[in-house]
C-alpha cells in the first residue's frame, strides 16, 4: 500500500487563465472534475518543465512549488479548497 500527501487548495490561488490551460493540458497529468482539477506533481522539475510552464501564471508556479516543498505528489485544486493566508500565495477573485 502506498500513501501520498496531497495539497488541497482553493482555485483562488491561481489565475482563470491557468484553469483554461489545465482544461487543454496534455503534458502532465491534470484530471478535471466538477469542482476543479487533480494534478499530479513530479517530485523534481524535469528538463522540459520550464518551457512547459512558461504559459502559466506565477501564482500557479507557486502552488506547484508549495506542493513540492511539502512533499505532495498531488494537488487538489478545488473551488471549495482551503484558502491559505500567507504572504507567499496570492488570492485572486475571478
């Protein structure tokens, strides 16, 4: 049996444009569901990641980074997910 950490976080921490990009995502695993996305996070950046993420907002990159810093292999990006109040993550209204 394998148990993994997941970062459950509000979609308010990313931009609307990131959500649109995720809907079209082909390069990494991002599965849509009714309230957001479940995103698989590689433990370390791979060679093509910098180019791949160039179209995503800095907010989205910070969420990916936060997941890695907390050893999370999955992000649950949910409209009702937790809004984290800190100076690192933005809170967006869209």
